[in-house]
C-alpha cells in the first residue's frame, strides 16, 4: 500500500464540470433542525457520516443540548442504518432514529432488506436526499432517479413517506411516533451548506462513551 499525505489548502476549490440542481425549498440543515425539534425526549439518534453529523452537532450546541443522544457515524459511510438496526433490536423500548443520506442509503442497499426482514417496531429511518455526495464535492448520486420509498416498501418497511416542505416535515414527524416501524421518511432537499460549518469538538471515542452511557 501507498499513502500520499498532502497539507491542507494545497488544492484549490474544484468546480464540477457538469452542474445540476434542484428546486426543493429547504437545505439539509434546515430540514434537519425541524426533525431534531420533533424528536421524542428518549430518542436514540444515529447520524450518517459527513456534513449531516456536523450540522447535527452544531445544532445541539446552539440549543445548549448535550450530545449523548447522538452517535455520529464518522468515516463509515453507509453503516448508520445497520448500526441503528442493532440498537433498535437491543433497545426495543426506545425509539431509534437513523438520520441518513441518499449516497449512504444507496451504498448499502443490502442493509435495507435486513431492516425490513427483522422489522423492529421502533425503527425510524429519515433519509435526507439531495441527489449528491455533497460532503466530498457534490458529485451526483442516483438519489433522484430511484423510487426510494418503493425500495423500502419492497424490502418490508411498514410505512414510507416523501416530503419536502417545512409543514410536510412537521406533520410527518408528529405522526412517526404513532406508527409501527420500520418507517422510512424521505426528505428531498437542495444542495446547500454553510462555508463556516464546523466539526465536532469532542473526539469520536468520547462520543461513543457518552452515547453508550445514554443507552444504559
């Protein structure tokens, strides 16, 4: 094996040769904040790698909340749904929310069939779909080409929804705790993130330890 180590800021920003966009009203961060505001108090949250976890961490900081509810899946793209599945099976008295991205969902589609087959009633899969690998440059995914709710239903999910507006997200989040899982909520969002988006100030090990204490 070989490794190439490059200092930060050696490369300039790269503009995609072929740009694509969408006209959905909310950014992922806007939609995420609405979702977090409606999470039940005892919720267990597993968030996918990349900017979504960074936005979740910063929103908790802004609201002066702790981070023990959240497991930030750092550097393990596609595995949030399986981690959530394991927790949902082990902690059947707790609602488990998987905050996922379209690229990660597509990357590990096999996990979806496992979730549907095992069918934990406390599993809530919230997919933020912007049709792109935004955290690593904005390359397009097949997120907008696939019928993601149909894939989930065909895999055994009990309920599926697609929303894109603030009101639709709020109504869906009110209904989710009343439904028997697994449930998938697809939220279609535009590609948009802050230039000043920070990174978690706690280490992955500390995040894991605080999360494990919360699960106990």
